[in-house]
């Protein structure tokens, strides 16, 4: 899987990224793929940020290197979340991923998201109370 995601990211190939994020590839990402997942998170050449969140969340890929890119996705709707409607599903998934990572770094990031005073962030966090 590392080679496929590496090629997709290096070539800024959205179709290749979509293939890598397909549910049939679930649980196939190892830590040696994390640098490419991180690069995909910060990339603006694709519209797969929500699916990246799903992959990190569902595969329980816990790594602090994802935190800053996730915060950037949460705070920069026009750049990363242009498909989010009023329910802001990608923003909500940012919360779930940060809760999944569950480190000091991700918990500090969650505090920043709380400061947005956004109802969708509040609703996502209520699931953990």
C-alpha cells in the first residue's frame, strides 16, 4: 500500500488517491505510509480530505504528525472543506480523528476547535461525554 499512496501523492493523482482510500484497502496502511497520508492531508490538489479522515479514524492510525494538518483542514473550509454543507461532515470527522489520536497534541488541538464555538464541533464532542 505504501507504494500506491506514495505514487498518488507524488504525482498529485486524485484518482490514485481515491483507489488507496477505497474501503477494500482498510487496515492496510502501516506507519511507513504515514508521511504520505500527512502530505495528502495538506494537499490542495484533491477533494478527498473527508475520505482521508475516514481512513485515519476507521483504521485507527494514531500519529501526532496528522494533528496540525487536521487543524488546518478544520480552520480552512474554503481551502480544504469546500464540499462541507451546513452539517460540516469533514469538520466533524476532524473532531473524531483528533479524539482517536488521543494524545496531548491532539487534545490541545481539540481545545482550539472548541474555541471556534461551532455547533458541529460541539455535537461531535458530545458523543464522547
